[in-house]
C-alpha cells in the first residue's frame, strides 16, 4: 500500500523557455528502457515477488523503499517535461493555426494526443513496455540487474543533461543524477553484502563524477548523495544494515533517514485553451462551483 | 511524492492449489489493457499534467488520491497471481526435470523468465504498454475516459472471476470488484459535477450487480463500497465535494475517510529452489548475516 | 466510398461443436501477417495511393475492386471463428465458474476481452499491425508483392484447414482457398500484362491443387474459381482486360461478373449471458422498445 | 459484404503546397489510436460479433452502417495526406539527390517505404494495431466505448486542424469534424435509447462547437451534420429509430437518408519518377496497352 | 566479414520424440530477451561501434570473436527446436486433418507460419526485437551489461533444461550452459582487466554449478569450459590477454585456441508433406535435376 | 558455424561531414523491414530449417552461403551510419551542452542510448523484429519470397541513395545496390531452376538499372555484379549449378568464386568523450595495459 503527498521533490525553475525537442529528449528519462518507469516497475515487481523476505529483510526493505522514491522520480521528470513544453503555443482561433508553431516538433504526441504534458513514451514516441521489467527471483542476479540498470539510467541522464540547457530540465536531471547515484551505490552495497565482492569499486560508471555537473554538484554539496530514506512512516528500517559506511566516491559517511525528504508545492499548470485543456469556461466554473457545494446527488 | 507501507489491502487465503492457467488469466487484470497497470498509469499521468488545479481542486484531488489506491491494487493482484502459482512445481535435481509439470502451462514467462511471480504482462504474455494511457488534458473528456476505463476494468474482473474458482484469485477479485465499483461511481459523480448530466444512472455496466458475486457481496455488506479514502496524511480532502450523496445502486450514504484503510501483513513467499529463488543457501545466509552486522564498508 | 449489405458470402454450417483452439487457429487467417486483414489493407492503401490511374486503369480497377471482396473475406473468417467458439461455455451463476471450461483455451482474449467473438489478432494473440502493409508505388513491385502475399495467404489457409475439421471453419476456408486462388491468378495475370513474363506458370504454390481439399473442390466444381467480380454497381469494369483467357490450372475460361455474387443471410448470434453479451434483460428490452418508438429526443 | 464506388466523399482542393510534416500530422487521424482505422475496425468487429441482432436491430443497423461510412473516411484522410505530400520532391537523376529535400521530414516512411502516399501509421510512424479494437459484447458498454472513441477522435481532429493550414488537410478535417460529430451524436442517442440516460447533454466534448472551424461550419450550414446515411441499397433502415429528434447542439431536425451521399471523382495522382512510381515508361505503356488488348492468355 | 561452414557445434541426438511444447520452451533460448539472438546482436553491434579499438585491442578482439561463436549458438538452438518438433505430425490427406495433432500446441506459428522449424520468436510467440540490444559505447558499462546478459542467459538455460527432458534439447542446452559459462567468465575477466575489480568472484550466478547438470558436466569433464576460440583464421588473437589464468569455479587453467572447434555434420531434415515442405515431388526433382545440369540460362 | 575476419567489404570514404538525419535514413537499410537485418535473418532461419537438403543441395548451398554475405552487409551498413554520425558533436564540459547540436536530430537514440553508433532500428526508431522473417518451408514459396524481398531491399536502397549525398553513405549503398542486385538475380535463377519459369526477365524492378547510380556503376564496371562467392573455405560449391549463364541485364557471363572477396581494414573509430565512449582516460589506459600483461588472475 502507498500514500500520496501533494508535493514534489524539488522546486523546479519556472522559466518561460518553450523547447519541445528538449521535452522530447527528457521523455527518454521517463518512458525509455532506462527511464524512471523502468526503475519504478522493476523494483515494484521485484518487491511483490520477493522470496524469503524474513531472512533477507534488509534486501527486501531496500527494494520496497526505493520503489516509493522512484514514484517521486517519475513525477519529477514528468514535471520537467511539462516545464519544457510550457509556452510552446499561443492561443489563437482554430483557423489561425495556433498549433502551427509545433508542427515540426519531433514528438507530435505531446500536441496531438495530449495537451502538452508528459506521457509514458520515450524520446522517439515508442511507448514504455512491461518487457523492460526483469525479475529472476534470484537475489544476487536481481541485485546485479538493478546495479546495471541504475548505471544505465545514470548514463542516459548524463547524456540528456548534455543535450539541453533548459533550466527546468537541468535542475531535475541534476537532482536525479545525485539520487540515481545513491541507488547505484545502494545496489552495489547490497550486492557486496550478498556476495562479499567489492563491486562499489566499479563506481562511477561512466567514470565522470556527478560533481562535474553543476546542477548535480550543488546537491552533493548539501550531502544529498549520502542519504537513503525509508519512504515510510514506520517500515523498511532495516535498510540501515546495507546503507552504511561511506560513499565510495568521496568517502562521506552514509546515513539512513526515516520517512521522506522535505517536499515542495507542485506548481500550478495554466490552462492551454488551444488544446482545450482543461476546457472549462468561466461560466462552466461557476456552475461547477454550485454543483460542488450541493449536499448530495445531482439528479 | 509517495510513501509506502509494508502492508496489503486484504488478507489473501493461503491455500495450496497451484493453478498456472488461473494465474495466467489473472494477469489480464494486472497487465492487460484494462488491468490495474492501466488504471494506475492513466491517473498517474493525468495527475501530473492536471491544468488549473487550484480552480478544479476537487477533481485534482480525486485523480491524485485514486492513483495511490491503484498502486495498492497493482500490488494486490500481483499477490493473487503469486498465490495461484504457489506449488506449481516441486524441487528435484535439474536432471529430474523439476519444471516439467508446467511445460504445458499457457504462460511460460512465469517459469522461464521469472520465478513464479507476477509481471506486467497480460493473459497471453503481451507486455503492458504506455500506449494504454489516455490524457487529453480536457477535464470532461478525461473523466469520461476514466469512467469508461473503470467500466471496462470491472467487466474484465467479472470475467476472470467466472473463469477461475481459485480462492486467492476470487478473494482478491471480489474485493477489487467492489473497489473498482467505487471508482466507477467516483468518476461518474465527477462527470456529473463537471457537466450536470446524470451519468451515474448508467451504473452498473454490465447490469449485473457486484452483489451477485459472493466474494464481492461480503465486502459490500461491510460497506466497503461506500467509502473513498484520501490515501494521504493530510492532502486531497476536497474529494468530499464529489464523493457525497448516495451510492446509485443501493442508496447507501457515501463517506470520505481521511487516510488509508487498515492493511494486512504481506505474506511470506517461500524459496523455490528449482527456480534458484532466492538462491541463498544456509551457508550463504550465515555469511550474509555477518556482513549485515559489519560496521561499514566491506572492502 | 463503400456500401454495405446485410449479407455474407456463403452459408456457414451451424453445428454445435465448440472448439476454442480451432477458433484460435482460424484467427491466423484473420489477423495474422498473411490473414485477411493484411490482404484487405494492402489493397486498400495501394488503391488510395495509385499513381497514373488513368493510364493504368485495368490495374487500378483490379486493386480497387479486390479490396471490396477482401472486406467480405474479413467478415466471413470472423463468422467462422464465431462458429468455432459457439457453445464453449454454459450459463451458470458467477460463483459456479461458468468460464471455467475455457480456462485452458490457448487464446484467452476471446473470453476475457471479448464475448467469444473474432478480433484483429493472430493465432497467438499478437495484434494485426499496419506494418504488414506494403506499398512501394511501383506498379510491378506492388503486383509482385500482391502475388506473393496471396500465395502466402493460400498456404496459411491450407495449413489451418489441415489443423481443424470443424465444419464451419472448413466450409469457410474451403471457399476462401478458391477465392484466394482467384486472387493469386488475378495478380499473376496482372503481372504478366505489366511485364510480359508468364508468371502464371508458377501456379499453384504450394503445388497441391485446391481440388485436393473437399470443401474447396465443391466450389471449383461450380466454377467459382473462374469468376472475378467488379464488386461495384458501375465501376471497375476494366478488370476484364486482365481477367481473361483461361485458368492456368484447369484451363477453364475466365469470366468477369459485374456487381457482386449472391449473398446469404448473416446468422443470428445468441446471447451469452455469462459474458454479459448483449446484457439486455427482458425488462430492458421492453423499455428499449418503448424508447425506440418515441418520436424524437428522449430528454 | 461490401461494394465499392470509384468516388470519394468531397472534392479536395488541389493546391501545390508540399508540406511533409503536415502530412505526418494528418497520419494521426488515419493510423493513430483515435484515427479512422480505429473507428473503422471497432465498428467492423462489433458488427461481426453483434449478439441478439434481431431484437436489437436498430443498434445493429447503426453499427453495420457506420462501418461503411468509416471506410470512406479512411479513404478521405488518405487522400488528404497524399495532397499534403504532393510536390515534396522534384525529379532529378539519382546522383543529384532528388529526395534530399525531404531528408529532414519527420516521417521518413512516406519517402523510403512508400512513394509519398498514406499508410496505416500514426504521426510518429508507429503502426496502427488491432489492440485498438474494443468489443466487450455488452451493448451498453460497447456504445459507451464508441461514444468515447468518437469524442476522442473529434478532439484529435480539432488539434490537427489547428496544427496545419494546408488547404487540403483543412478541407478534409473540416468535413470529418462534422461527420465525426454526427457519429458522436449517433452513439449518444443509441446510448440514450439503450439506457434512458440523456448523455447527449454532454455534447460537445471539448465544448468548442464545430462551427468555430471555418471548414466545418460551411458543411454545417449545408445541414451535413443532421443526416445519417444507411450506406446500403436496401439494408440498415432501422437506424431511423435511433437517429431522430433534433441535433443536441443547434436543435435542427435529424434525418436518415437511404443510400449514400453524392460522391466526387477521385483525383489523378501523377507519376513520381524519383520514387519509381508507377515506374512505367512510355514504351512500357505501349507494350502494356498491347497486352491488355490481347484476347486471352499471354503465353 | 564472416565465413560459413556446413557444420554445427555438436552432434544432436536424433531421437523420435515429438514434443511441440518443449520446442516452444526452447524458443525462449533463441528469440527471448535473454536468448541467443540477443547475445549475438549485442556483440555484433558493439563490435561495429567499438571506439579506440587499437588501444583497447584485447577487448575489441573479445567482442569481435565471441560474436562469431554466438552465430553458431543461434544455429545450434534452432536445430534443437527442430529436433523437438520432429515427428509432431503424420502425413494424411488434407481432409484427414494431418495437423490436428498439434492444434493444442502452445506455439501455433511452428505449424501455421513455418513448417515445423525454428524462428526468431520467444516461448510465447513474441518476436525478438532490436530493442534487446544495448550499446552505450562506454567500455566498462558495455562489459558490465554483457556480464549481466550472460548471467541472465545462463539462468534461462538452466530453467529450460529443467522444463524438458527431451534428449536433443538437453544435449544442446547442456553444451550451451558450458559455453555460455565461458562467456560469463570472459566478460567478468574483461571487466576485471578494465577496472581492477574482482568480479569473477561473483560467479556462478545462480550459485548452482554447471556440473549439477549431467549434460553440461560431461562437457566440463572434457575441458570445454576452459577454452576460448578466436573464431578466425588469423585475427582476434589478443583475447589471450584477457582469457588467461584459471577458471574461477574449478581452478583449471584457461586456454585460447586459434580458429574454431571441430564441427559436426548438420543433420538432414526430412520432407514434411503435410506442411508442403519442401513441396518437391519425385517428378519435380527430375526436372530440377535436368535444369541444374543445363549449361546456362534457362530461357 | 561461422568464422569472422577483421575486415569489411569495401573502403568507406573517411570524410568529415556529420549528418545525423542521413544516418537516420540509412538506418532503414539496416533495421527496416527491407533492411540487411531482414535479409540476413530470413536466410539464416531458412538455412536452419531447410528440408531435403541433400536432394536440393544447390538451393541449400545458395541460402547457406548468401547468409554469410548478408552478415558482411549488416556490418557495412553499420559502418556507413557511423561515418554519417562522425563529428556530429564536439567535446565540451557537460554544462556547456555538448550534445546540444543534435537536439533536433530525428533519431535521438543515436545520441541518448548509444554513442553515435548504428543500431538494429529503422529510420524512425522502430526496432527490427523477428516478425520480418518468412520461412514457409516450401522451396518455391521461400524462393519467391526471397526474390521479392531482394527487390524490395533494392528499392529502399535506391531511395536512400537519392535522399543523401553523404559520400560514405553513397559509397556503401552503391556497392550494396550491386551486391543486392546479384542476390535478386540469384534468387530469380534459383526460382527458374525450381520451376522452369523465366522470372529473370522481370529484372530489374524498379526498371531503373543500377548503372544509373554513379557509385553502383563503378562496381559494375569492375564486374562485381557477375560474381557469387561461396563465403566458405570448402563448402557450398554447388551454387555453381544455379549461378551460371549470363546476367539478365547486360549479358555478361556469371562466375562463382570459392571463398570470399578481398577485404579492407575496418577503420578506427575515435573516442567521443562527450558520450563517455569508450570512457578510458590516459591513466586508465596505463593501468589496463599493466593488467593485460599480468600472467593470470587479477585477484
């Protein structure tokens, strides 16, 4: 079971810099093979199917809790995409071709299927698919998979960061580089505990450190890369048997924090009339307001 | 942002009745076009992309909060599948063909890719895909979609219920018929508030009432079909402006409950050695236990 | 533009012999790569995109008119599938597991998604896809493709015929072997006219003659394999410049018939209450009847 | 069974304004999830699998007949795409790179797979798939689906209209907005008859009226939005029990017309030598002409 | 560039034990996500795109040469499938339903699309896809991927081995467990050389040794697991800088062998007349023999 | 079994002319339905499943040997793509947006998933799929398919040639037009031998001769279009019973050559630091060099 908060993980810069092709690039980090939908669903299904969870509680707790963080990442990347799309079109009468400004944008779904919002597709419009989920049931193999998956996810983030300088995309990717880096280390440490082999020495792959990215470095300077959260009111505390010692890259001590990090208000998304979204006129609003106040059934 | 609990929504009967093809059928309710992955992701993305959320807060709160319940449904269906698979094979040496008993099972992925666990695929092994997500951005259109989606999801549940009498499958589907029924009503009421048209009168579609299903009726008798939860510690309370009045089928008063329903312990899943899951020998456990107790880094 | 008739191409035997796996096999002839959906859509798109149609009118007329016949084939195969499914389940209360009899059927979609009806999928449940359409725009290349496509389609029909002796499936496939054979010859002749190369000599591929199939032979004995229809009230008559001379296999003279062949009543499909189809109770029928008789708007 | 006419539904403006990315956008209306391939095939399969058709004849007739209109829509959209592509390239010797002008066009298939013609793909090149077809067998549920599908289809048309001002695209989309609007009303009315609930009051969704689109308004001014055709010489007349009363938006009386609307000549598509289409030289034409005149078999 | 030999890697037992569902299971090892098509194509594309190959020659040589071995594995698994299918049907006249014996077989493509032969699909009939190829370009990341891929491929082999005792399947899988095990070690060693981290200590994953499988043990007893071939007449010899030292599981010294292992005759596959394969009658053979002896062109 | 050489089929011009969209177009010739992946895998699987190979040895040898050539074509096209991508980006610090120059490139996978290298996808990013493989088992039908496939492949090459004048793309496509033309003739001749029908007279389709392409003509002038190789040290020599007589287009005598054509060095691909490929620093190289020289195991 999950609970939701009306918050997101960071404050995303609210600049007016429409860039549909940047939005398309960031989609790779959402619905691509190595996007957040993949990390989320891999851990979600692994957590459902976990065997011998009592004996392997720290590993179980790790997979259970990281899943919840990934939900927040899916959310965050989606809002980054939305910010990149913001302002791509201007309202005009239909016959004045208000969506003409995005006719040449790479990813037409943003404008024809949706109303300039994120969707579970990758950067070319191929939908995310359940075929991206791996769950052998073998603990070591699943951990090895997750370690590799996080490494691949980090690489994709590095490349998208390099492809666009949109401030909202950069801010989100910088943060996710750090948090994804935490997951790389977490699975490496879990693999070490499970096998005794020092795979954390492989980190970072690629060898470029997160600190080479301005928007990531600022989070590492605050120690964001040393904290693992339980993402729960009271469960999953055994992750502290895995998340301990020091960060393999800079040697800072690791720390488990019960609960969740501080959240931020989810920004308002304005109406886009030329996309009929939300398509509620001032008169409609009034009538809706009346109906909302009614005591019970409408009819 | 989301939090997770180490609990599931109901207690699933723990019978030993291996039935791989029942498990395959239940997969339709997980990874099918009208499965829980679809309801989850439709609301997840609609919630990310919601426009004018301040003015339309009750609708926003509805979509935000139902998303969290759907996560619990994905979890619950997955455990139902796992229970149907439980005991499908017996341990033997590899040369004694321990998986021979499932060679003719319809869905080979359960045994060759996974270790007899749920996966984001439908009943024929086609993966769930992001193409199943709809989000026009237009409030009325998205509500209409969601109403239809829940109707379709309910119909699929009714059919899978009729296809297998596996107690675990039945228990889960019975509960989900009721909760899915709540979502049908919720979106119908939202649509009524948004448009003034009394679409709740269409309910139920198909016209067979949930009470015709033993495993659903027992939950309706407890009033489970009258409650909508906020799935949040403090947010999404405005759903009470939509979830009010009476249930269109039996006229019982509707009630919003802040927070989440009582949860149940997630059952232990035993090792399946013939699937190498989790593949940890008694000796391995000892060494792992030692490493878990270590103060910090291994190497 | 197209017109529709409330008729199908042959009378399908109405036997009670439920065989879900036969139905699954026949799906290959509907939604498979070489199924009727493929022949239909290849010719449909080629007809839309035909270049220099005035100068190449006989070829254009051929592609235009055969498209219409393929629509009737899609319809016919669908009804064959429906007949194979007829009687697969018996009505019982939901808790008596009325769909239990088909839990092990190969193609679960027939029972969980639909109500025991045909669908645009192949024999394993993979959906038909537009990727099956070929249209180079080059006349000779498209004709060569169509000739090959019809050869492949015929081979698949031969194999499905050999896989099931269900009388409805056999009757439909027997007829379609003959009509598909006509299309093989038609495209071979068109290719000959376009190039001067005697490709009809390749026929039949595979070398087994349709007359080796009882259900096909009976149609050839009636000369069904010598006739090509214009499938139009007044257009597409120039096909007689291609469909002329003799059948390459038995030397019978070929004949163009303006219009369509005699049709047969489409059989009634009974309600399947355990699938909620059509889900209309006797009381519902009465109310509907009243509403149908109303002068105008309901509200 | 179907018949074909050598006609299309409207006269498409024959302007020379090559716009490959406009063509790509219009593809969404052909092979997208809410494109004409989807409406066509949903109704096609629902008509095949219709249960209790005698008792529910007006509904059966509605689905049967609308299918035929959808075939004409698939055709019309395809020709709109072709017009947008017209003139995209100029003939040059291969070494002079005649297709260089479209190297950056969004949808490469138009030029590499086909010869600048429509295909069953959406605006990003993802093929149409049979997974887009819904057919529960439950009358009310299928009607609800169809109502929603038409609403979604209309929204996509509105957005593509706003994305391109290509006169051929606009003319076709304007007409289809009106005809699609007719189908929205038709399924709403059918749903009303089946359930007694006044869902026509929901119309239009999105709330912007078709009359806000110049190219649609001109058809509404001619009353095109009030007529439903039987698309048959003699069948499907019972649709007049559903299509009656007035249009919910402007109150004009509705009318059923037996048969089909007046059609227009399908325009000639010129050769595109740089695409080898149709690839017939003047000498080839002469030889073909001779062979077409031959009495019978070539060899 | 590649050369081919008319040989396969081992002698496959030629037993008459038709088992279509075993064949379906083995398809997972051919066209599944972790099948030989995946290992082949991952290394093939990585070899094409390898950067700084001069400086990294031993790694380049490793990827180049293993690719060639994978081609032999694709071939070998295909022949295993063919042996499992051998004898599934008996010749009868078409009306005697000769393919009726396989109507209930899980994978209909073997009988309807092909003529009882292997195909690039997985165990449920989902086609192999290029989306299974990973190539980041980063040496360490690609090696980590390959190590994980081989681990996953080995696990799948272990499971299919346990699912069927068909002698041909077992013989092939036993051999491939050993050779796949060699590739696991090879990529682990490459990763060690590249990073200095002792990942070979992770081997084997799952922890069950190949020697627990009779059909694998017999090859390990011959030392097959200690040899890496260059698969080339003269190139790729630098693999001996990586493939050196001892096997991490049993400590036997490793050896590079220039060229290829001894091959075996590819067995004859008999005609299957009920599948029209190859469809050549005795008379046809005679005519073909004559044409084969002709001096030059036929016409 | 296969052997590999460290060579490619021609020398590709090494110009600095980055053109990502040209690279995207050439991908159609690699991973498209009619790309080299398709020809390769069709012949590969047909060769595995060939029936009565002793009696039909010349046909078997043809399919076996051409497969090996196709591997070289897959390789060659991949290198053409790589050359088109060469220089698309310049190294800069991550925050200086080094991949910004390709943000608008059509095929984002080249930059986000890979490191500017070829991949098994088509020109729009849709992955190659095993559904592209045809193998009926019927000799004549498979030969007809292969003839058509090669015709289609040639047409696609002609169109990509016309779309880009990138010297590397042109050089490779010119060569492949000629070699693909050889395969067109080879399958036509095989079909003639198998059936006695003179299908070589259909050649060329489209009717434009390869000599109309500068980069193809130069190879035909060297007689490259008259030679068929056995691609083997000692096997597959019976192809000379099929490949004999004269070329149908220019009448030059055909010749079988045992073995393979002369190969060329595979060019070095430079590091692309902004893609982290290969991601090995000068210091790393030193350490790796040391480890490569070590006697055996690292740990």
